[in-house]
C-alpha cells in the first residue's frame, strides 16, 4: 500500500515508517495529550448537568420569593423553597444515572480502529488514537480522525456527511481525508494529522453545523410554556403585589399574599418531570441494550408512522451460506475464478466469506487491476495475469435480460435466495462500462431470516406503523422474504431502477402505494426518506451497512444494528447493541410512555398555573386579600400535582403519539384553570360576607381549591387501573387527614370550624367538578384527549 509518512509530535513530517509508531512514541504523544479524546454526544458533563438543573430561571424566581417570605412572613410559608432543592437534586441524580448508562453503552458501541504499531496490526478504541498513528481502513469504516493517505487499494471515501457532495471520492497517496467520512469501497491506510477537538468532525460538532440533536416537539412545547408563563409572571406579579400592599397596612401579610400567587403561577416541576421521564427512558432502554445517542430520539420513534427496513442485517441475519454454484460454461475455469475473486479482500464481506468457506485460494492467479465492491455498482472484479478480467456481482445487474441465464437467476431469486453472477469481461479499465460480458456461472446464497422478524413486523402493523422494505438485492428475492414474513403487499416488489429520479412527487406516490423495493442504491434510499417526509410522514430508517448511512442520517430517526458498520452506528440516534430487531417495539413503547405521561402531567401543572393567573388578576382588580397563603398552595399542589405527577410521569402507557402537544394541553389546562379559579374566588368571597376570621376564609378557599384540582387529577389519571385508583384515593385521604389532625391543621394554618363556610366551599367545589367534567367531555375527541389508549395494569419500577 506504499510507505506511510510519520508525523512528529509537533506535527512535523519525518521519514517514512511502514511499521507505524513505536510504543515509546505512543507514550510520548499520550503524555502531550495528543490523543483522540472528544466529548461524547450521548451525554453532557457533570458540571453541565449541575448547571442545567440548578441555574434555571424558575429556581432564581422561587429563591428570591423564598427570601422575601423568610424576611416578612413565617417559616411555614417558605416550604415551597424546598421545591428548588428537590427539583435540582432529583434532576441531577436521574440525569447522572442516565449519563452512566449512556457512557457505558457508548464505550461498548465504539467501533474499534485498526492501527499499526511496532510493525503489528492491532485494534484499539477510537479514543486511544494518537497523533501520527498509522490507521488501516476497510470498506464500511468511518474515519475517526483527520489524516493524509499513505496507501490505497481502490480506496473510495464518501464525504457527503461533511461536504454535502454525494459522489464517492477516489483517494490516492498524499490526499487528505477527514473525520466523519466513511469508506464505501476498497481499502487503504492513512496517518493521523489532527486528533481530538482539532479533527474536522469535532470542529463541526462544536459549531453545531452538522451534528444537531433530533427535534423534540415535547421539549419545544415545554419550552414554549415556560416562555409564555415568564412573560405573564412579571406584569401579573406586579399587579398582585400592588393590590396587596395598597389594601392593608400589614406589609408582611401583603408580601405573603403576593408571594403565594406568584409561586403558584410557576410550573416548577414540569421541566423536572420532563427530564426525569427522558432520563428514566434512557435507563430502561439501556437495560435492554439499546443505546440512545440523542435523548429526544425516544420521543421521535413514538411518533414514527413509516418504518423503512433494510432487509440485510435487519430482517435477515448478517451471515450467509453458499447454497449452490451452477456453471454456465464448461470451457471456463469457474471454480478458480470464483475462488480468486472471493480471496481478493483481506477483510471480506459476507458474500465473499460465504464463497471462501467452500473454495480455497487458487494457486497461479496473480492479481492485477482490482475494482472493489461498492453498493452503487453492485459488483467487484479483478484482472488476473493470464486468466483475463472477471467480475462477481448481482445477477440482474451483470446479466442481459431475456437470456436463459437471466431467467434462471430470476427464478432462483423468487425462492428467496440471493443470486450472484460470475462473468468474464474484456477489461476493467472503465468500471462504468464493462462492455460485452460472458456469463460463466450463477451462484445462489442462503439468507437466514431473523426468528423475531415476523412477530416484530406484526407488532408494527397493529400499531398503525407502515412498513417499507428497502433493499439493494434482487426485487424477487426481497419479495420472497417479505411474503415469508407475512408483510402486506409483499407479493409485489418494485425495481428501483425504473423509479423516477427527478420527480419527487411521483416518487412519493409510488412509495405510498407499495411496500417492497429492490435494487435500491444508497442515494435512492436517501431520496426515499425525503419523499416520504414530503408527504408529512415521520420516517424511521433501520440499517447496518455503509450503504445505509445517508438514509440513516436524513431520516427523522436512524436505528442501527450493533454489529453494523462503524459509519452506520455513528450517524444513528439509536443503536440496538445486541442486533435484536425485536427490541424496536420496546423503544416505541418507551417513547409512547414518555409522551403520553408528560402530556398528562403538563395538563396538571398548567392547570395550576392558569388558576393562579386568574386568581391573581381577580385579586388585583377586585382588591381582596389573596385567597390563601403559600403553605396552603404547597399542601394542595403536593397532593394534586407533585406526588401524583411523579407516579404518572413514570407509569406504563401505550397511547399512540399524536402531533399538537401544545394546543392539546392548553385546550384542557386553560378552561380547567379558569373554572378552578372562579370556584375558589367565589368560595373565598362568600366566606368573607360572614363573621369568620381570615384563617377560616382561607380554609374555605383551600377546600374548594382541593376539590376542583383533585378532580382534574381524577380526570387526567384515566384510564383507571388499580394503582391509579389507589393514587387518587390516597391523595383525598391525605387532605382529609390534614384537615382533621390538629398538628397538620396548625402547621398549615387550616381552620375548618365555620360549618356554613365549609359547606358552601364544598358545594362550590362540587359545582366546579360538574363544570370540569363537562369541559373534559367536550374535549374528549380522538385528536385531543389525553386519557385515551391502553395502559398496562402494573406500575413499572
């Protein structure tokens, strides 16, 4: 492959060194920190996790309000300050657990790199590459660092992920290669000239120009809620504070009332619950050996309505076995030519491995010009001194339609076997034009269907996810496998060579109408994804080979097999570490659990926010004292939102994901919040018309508030299973206990002694319950109801 060039510790080029670095030179570079250490994209650092969970806008607001209460009020009214500590601690702990899971799986998922050191070839993790290492490349490898090519054997590199250029680039000695690109054909070697953060892909990642996180509607929706609420808190809080100060000479009581209203407006646990749901999802999937490289990927797969499956490596196992070889000519050295082609590559693909297992390397076949296999060409070939030029590849690509050998290959492919043709050509000088071919043999290979494939495809059919089987193999062969798996529409396969190239609309129409596609090129796979997305579909793409990389990158969600090429694993958002295709339903279920449950708890938190906003406006305009103290809202919020939300956010759920998270939550939260606020204010106003004390008046308001917000919890918790019933029932029992027990009555400043006020409060609460039930019934159409779908009857840990 030619003599590699050694790079000195300072980047200076020295003499050629075919032996690679020595152990001493490696140690010297490690001591200089010239090692390929790059922050993993799967998780953030500990300081970043702490900052993200502690230094938040809501924590700052709550902290200031807590200080005001400590100065002007009683310490019991400062209980809400514990929310800052709890939120931050729980968020940090859960994200650290998720980080450990991700980092562990990320190390396992690292595609090892083959380097030459001390004259011997060895495999090392990418993070142990040092400046000046001699790195050896084979088809399917992703380049981990930048470098200069020093040896090539038909080396072709795809740089489309970096440059956007679609065509593979032939590399010659002296050419530069960039990290993030991948080998599509041939082999070679290069010397590392930039490692770690100095490598091209790492710089791109820092600039966020290529490696962006998956879009998360859930995360974006929560951020929108926070933005809107932040805008509202300032003017409404100022109005509330002015009204409380102006109506009383007791400044401490005025501050306490204003703080109670502002604190209640803040959905302080919403971000926490969202983070916990994502983190727990990552941990659960990690236990199933699913590496989630981007957290929002959990959500995206739950929204997927089209799943594109690459047949090889996904529906079928990676290995193959030779079924039969049928010579077409008695005067040609079929066995020797086939064996010679299979032994060309020192790192053979599954096809070459299957042939090599049956044919030894023939003597006397010295290799001249070679053309390595590529997914675009569908063949590989070589010229042998004294024996001519031979090519091995897809039968329907190399053979002429209408000939007996072509018809025989098609009949064999229809049985589900993979069919190749061995042909002799005049020359390989122009790989784009082989000229006339002499058919020498038809080769059939057996593919083993994954035992879990049929059940997994059946699951997606039940869940309303459309399957598209996309393969580079013969359409008849792909169709036969689809039929054996019971795929609807599997009896008809589309040959991708006849699909329109410049008409995306027509292509999308054909894709919608058909299920099985054969002879699909890597760039067509990418076009398929774009065409389906243009029809409004959320597209997931599975794959394991280098030919799947572009489609995996462009899909809404890329899912790679753990044993697949390093390039495929690096661009996918989810990697099935055990190659277990049956793991996909678990990923879908986890995503659906996160989405459905966060929608539930969002409705709870935002109901609280909106009733606080309406109460603050009424208080500011009418000029009454705020209906309760901060300790009252702490009690009610804990029993109707905080504790239940924790369980609901982690509960099992199989509700199908739907678009429109933000409007759907607001349709329920806004009217529910208004109803709760009006009922509470009427209760408080009615109590003040008698001779009761302020504490008794506020107790009436608290009773009405609990009854109405508890009923929101009852409606949100559907569908009911035993543990949900126990949850809502226990919250009511705890509130009753707080009213009845002298210790908790004194602590929370509750005085339920005025019977007439308490009965009016309960009656207004019941009226609020009726109004809430009517609102939720109106909103229970299939596209906006949060409580539809099935749920398991056990609460997972």
